[in-house]
C-alpha cells in the first residue's frame, strides 16, 4: 500500500510559509526594511512605484552580501542572525527565521543587487516562483538593493483578498513609520507617488514619533519610567486625540513594533474616567529590556511577543500614563473643546473629532497619530502652559440663563452659548473633592444624623482592618456592628446627597468579584467615581440660577473639568458663527 503521508515539494512549502509571512504589499516592505536595519545600515530608502499591487524597492548601505551569501539568502531557513538554539533566547535582530526572502520569492519576482564592502564587484540575483533564475556579476555600491514586483501574480487567489489601492498604500506608509520611528542612528527615506518623507539619523525615537504626530504633538505628554526589568518612555496623548479604534496605540520593544492585549488593557485602565468607554487614546511607548526578558519567537510575522514579567510591565505602563496625564493641568496644556461641526448623519459633533483609526493586523491606519492638518483643535482660547487659573476664568465668565429638559444648564458667553450637563459637572466636582481627601489634602468628614449599617463582603471578612483603612482614607467614619457588619456614621462632606447603602452594594459586588481592595490611587479612582455618581445632582432636578452659578464656580476649581469621571463631556460650546449659520444670518 502506497504511503498516504509524503513530504511536500519545496515550492508548496514556500507558498505555505509565504501565507504566514506575506499577507499584502506592506508585509513585504516590513521584511525588507527589517533586513536592511539588521545589515547595519546607516541609511535606508524605500520606494513604492508602478501599477497596483506596486513595485517595492529597498536600498541600504549595510554590510551587503557575497555571491554565495545572496544565493543562500533565498533558500529557506538560512540566516546570519542565529547559529544555535541558545541564540533564540537573546535575539537582538529583527529577523532570525530565514523565511522572509524565500517566502517573498515564492509569490513574486525578486531582484537582489548587492556588494559586500570587502568585494570589488557585486552580484545581481533574480528569483521568481521560488526558483533562482539567474546570478551574475554586477557593478554596485556597497550595500543591498532588493526590488519586488509582480506580487501574487502566480497566486491570483491571494490578490483577490487585497484591499483598495488607497488602503494598501496606507498600510505601506504605516509599516515604514513602524520600522523607521524606533530606528535611531539610521536615516530613513520613504518615496511613493504622493511624495517623500525623511527621518534623519540624528533624530531620537521619541522625537520621530512626535514629529510624525504633526499638529497633534501639542497634545502629547512625555513618559519615562523604569523598573527592575523594563524602561518605558515615549508619549501619552491627552483626550483631544482619542480614537474610535486601536490605531493610536503603538508599542515598541527593543526597536520592534508589537501588539499585546495585556498592554492594551493597561493603557485603557490608565485612561479610565478620562476617555469615554468607546474611545481609545493615542499612546506611543518605547520599551527596552534585556533580550532574555522578551520572547519574539511567537508569531511568524513577529508582530506578537511574550514578556517574562508581563504584570510588572503592565503596572509600570499604567502608573506612568496615569501619572503623566494626571499631573497635566486640565486647562493649561490643550484647548477647551469646541462643538458645532456637522457629522455625516446631520448631528453636531466636536470640532476636531477624529476619524476611525482602527488597527488591522500588522498594518492599520496610515499613522499612529493623525496626519499634520488632519484634525483641528477647538477654537476656544486656552491658557498658556502653567496657567492653572484658566479654568476658573472661563467658567466664571459664563452667565447662566436657564435650564432645559431638567438636565442641561444654558450659559451665555461672548462668543456663543455653552451647555453644561449638570449631573456630569457635579460628578466631576465631587470626584475632585473625594480625590483630595484620598490624597490627604484635608477634605472634611461630616457626621450623619442617621448611620447606615452595611454588611462586609464575605470574601474580605478576614481583611477587616484593610477595609476599615480604605474607608477611613476615603473620608468615612464608622464603628463595628458585629463580626461581618460595619456601621457607617459619617462620610466626606463633599457628598451631601449621598446614597450610602446603594454605593455600598455596588462596592461589595465589585470587591466580591475582585477579591481584593484597591491598592493605590488608580485602583481607588473607580470607587471614588462611584461615590461621586451616587451623590451628584441628577438629571431632572431643577437647578436655580444661584445654584447654577455656584456649580460653575466649583467646576472652575475642579481638575479635568472637560469630562465627568466616566469620560463623558461636561460641557459643549456652540459658537455664535455656528448659530448664525443655522439661522442663515449673514451679518
């Protein structure tokens, strides 16, 4: 009986490998750029030309290859990056599998012109469909030029899965920036039919990222922290540059761009209460660590990695971002939001509201940040950096003229009208006071006429001292009421209409699920938000003019008054010009 199990022909093996490595033109560009960086190049140029799906060319001035090395380079599992299994534990290069060039050559036409610096003549090699067609001597400068054309011509089924020319071009641009931004010490030039872009060798990685951010660079705050295992530095975006998708989250480890769900979650946690739940921030993080602390041999395209100490990294990132954006004065570093542009559905949206920048696979949107000029900031005047009184001046300049729908305060100012969500505003005010108390800034506690007796979560019954310490720090007074009960006798003075029993039920369910108490400010914020929500003025409550004035004055003194603790807008502005346009007034 003939064996039903047989070895696959090399061309089939190469096509299978290509399916893992070569997804689209951008996948090819990524592999070629990484090879150029690994060659020790000081200058790299990538160009895109020709008919869709394009001809790609990458030229470097790196070490180059001899004729024999060029022929080996298009054979599977040949590499100069590693020599033994031990080397896999300390990979410092981009490539190491020895699959990129043979995979590309199996689904495209590849031309390699290369010369090692010690050789007098160079080599030109042409391969197509997994076969080397020719190898000959050629005049060439030291370094390597790889040209790839006819992608997927021999695999038409793969071409059907490519997106539009515009989409694939945006993927190419993103891949270029993903390799070039962390490539310190190397100049990178990208040329496509739309123009050219250059990173100079003297630019640092954070400077490249900030320059690529264009006009949005003004909304980025720096990060630079370290732990026993990691250094994390880069930029965290303020709320003005949030995204509907993950396209604004760019992570690099030891110069390699990667994706990581745990890190995504840590970043989202740091922005909890600052951004709405359906928005994601703009963050560019550079992570450095010893090669032993990260495993890059996880994914064929090397877009995913595995850290030895992921919890340490996630906590470091969470606290770094929380500290950076938490220390930024709410009105000192970025414009207050202006509203009034029309969205496609005909409603009003914030001026400068960003487009969907969702990340798709290795390549998503064309840039980690919007292209220069792609978004406009709000048109409301804002304070110079360092002016913490800007918020007070703005809110004190508003004149409340009424309330609509029992929910929104209508205020007049010189340039138009401002609508304030009374519940969101009061939530932000109460939260700021509670946070002051938690930070030990002396916010007072108020005794209640009617104490509230509550049940201690069973899972935390053995941690009663920790529960009581948390309550005391957040401003509650209490006394024992049995083995598993506590009598709350007072609370923060910032909570005049506080529903203690309802809040405690929410807290108990939260603690029961987590089986732990908040260990720091970022963790405690969630409970402070919940307390603020249970105390704030509700929608539907009538608010007098005097109460509205007091609310505005208190809002001016609050931190991050642009949003409530859940991330929803506290206020919006409709300019006089927009109102005139709606009523077709011309003068």
